C-alpha cells in the first residue's frame, strides 16, 4: 500500500516517479541534488517492496533451511 500511495504521489498528470525515471533514462541532464534525493525518496517504497517480496517468496525456495542443532 505504501508503494502505491507514497511511491506514485503525486498522481496527476503522471506518477512522479515515472517522470523522474524518464529524466534519468534521458541522460539526467540538469538534475540537481534535490532531484536525485526526490528520486530516492519516491523510489524507496518500491525498493522496500521488491526486497520484501524476494525475502518472503524467493529466498526460502533458494536457500536451504538450517538444520536443527542436535545436542545430547
């Protein structure tokens, strides 16, 4: 939910993160440090979502479960 609300805000005329990504892909000409910070802040919810999805759904299938430590 955070990714949809904060990551895409403001919604009109297009999601803010989309405009920033287009700017970077277009060469990032005349981007000020504040624009990079803005990209980081609007991209953070998406990165958090991607990390969480990988940690929950991918890693348990790829990494073996730890064996229980048997002590007598």
